[in-house]
C-alpha cells in the first residue's frame, strides 16, 4: 500500500470518522486500522522478517507478523488475507483466523486499531522484496531468544505480547 492510497480514519471506538491518504494519516498521527498475521509453517515455526529500509514506519526493524494497513472500505479479514499473501509471496492461503483486537498507541502520535490473526502457510514463501529484507521461519523458542537481541517493531511486539497473554488466559492492558 503506497502513501497515496486512501485509508479509513477511526475514533477511539474503532468507528470510521473519515478517510485520508496513508502518508498523510501517518504524518498527522491519525488513528487508523491495521491487520497483524502470525504465519506458521507446517512444523509450527513462525515467519519472522526484517522490514526493508524503505518502509515508511519502523524501517529495518524485525517483526513476527506480516500484515499492514487496512484500506478504505476494506474489512480487517480482507486486509489480513491480502497482506499475508502479498508479504509472504503466496496465493491461496487459508483465511487467517481472527484472535483479538487492541488499540496500539505509543503516546507519540502513532495509534492504530490492531486486529491479530494466525494462519498456517504450507507453501514455500517468496517474500515481497519491497517489504521484506530478510525472512525465515523460526521456532517459538528461537523467536523468544531473539526478542532480547534484535530490534523489533514496537506494534508487533505489543501484538505478540497480547497474543501470548490471550493464549495463557490472562488479559494484558
């Protein structure tokens, strides 16, 4: 999705209150929607990648989610599937399974409603070179070990922590 593409702007209750070009929404700190998809291979490993240096938000940082901004008029479900297929470079993925939604807000003008999904990807991936500088499937133990070593996207890290809390049966605020 380019900086010129139109996205929905939402309020604190995730209701659409307007539309804006993506680049302007980021520049002005307008709240919008994003889909986060945790992709696992047949062995249960998680696709981890480093974002390209050209990314508008969080360039060159690592992420354990593929996904991105929800387009104007697009549902979270539609965006999750579209983004997962685009970033992984595959087609025919099963529909990602919705897990939870939370409001990401870094307190410095970056705020978006974040829908978290999971999907199984049994196909060989061909990550989108404009989005992914490096990527590989890592075991959950390897991912956990790398959390303290690599610089991660703060929204992806927040989503991962919430997903882990959800799985363990405890809420995280």
